[in-house]
C-alpha cells in the first residue's frame, strides 16, 4: 500500500472531498442538503464507517451531530476513546430519504469514495457500524464467504484480519435509540476497541 506523509494525506483528502461534495453519481444528490465527507483525525488508527448522514448531519454538514451522535459520544466515552483521535465516515455520503435502506447502485457508486478514504487514512482497524457498512467492508476485502454469509448479529464484535487491516464490526449507535436494552452489551464491545489499537 502506498504510504502518505500527513501533508500528502491532507492534500489527497482535499481533492477527494471536493469530488464528494460535488458528486451527482446517484439519485441521492437530488434530496441531500450536503454530501458529507469523512471527518476526524487523518492519522487515526481507528476508522468508523457508518451508513449515511441523518437529518441533522445533512443540515449541519457534520458527522454524528444528531441523536445517534449523542449515543456514539456516550459509547466512545464509556470505551475510553477520544473522538478527536478517530476518523469517521459514511458508506453512503448523502442522506437516505425517510431513513430508507440504501439501494445496491447507491452503495456501489458511493463506496468508491470509501475505498479512497481507506487508502488515504490507512487505519489499523476499520469499524463498520451495522449491517450495510459491514457487508460492504467484507466484500471490499474479499472476505471468506463464510463471513460474508453470516448475519450481522453473529459477526458483531468479532475481530477479523485482512492482510494487516483489522475489521471489527460493531452496532450502529442509532440501533440503541430503538433498543436501549442493548446498551450494556454494546458498551462492552466498544471497550475492546482500545486494546485492539494498542
Ligand atoms: S450518495 Fe454518494 S454516489 Fe450518490 S450522489 Fe451522494 S456522494 Fe454521490
């Protein structure tokens, strides 16, 4: 994998972010206010990959500022992880109207940007949040078909290794908005993250 200096990383991200912000590759550009670019520490060891911006994120043009962002902050705090030290992005950069599921063509079009973000940031561990992000990351790394066939609940919190890159699927914070009873078990899984990067 090509290595980047911090300046090269920032320059490459700036070019990529310009492409994302002006992207009209799929129909979601017609309903968005903003196409959200990845955000956070460009030298992060941990990269979180969520599904797509929520309503507040779309309006404010920032990652994890809505209700699920509050849950995300709580999970990071409980896990002893500083939000300023991680990189956060979405599989699909534009809001999904009415929180609907993403379409295959939307994921295929947009995940090319995610590939570039991973190549630039070069995280030690990628944390896909929820089913869609996990499935896309597994396909990207040509995961063993047994993994790809697993349902998310069976792979949630399992550490996978792909040629030096670790993948650790976790529950998306928004899931706790609907199922708060999962909070304690989710916190335990988030807590493992710190040890995985030390
Ligand atoms: S979702 Fe992705 S591919 Fe579709 S318009 Fe937005 S940035 Fe482009």
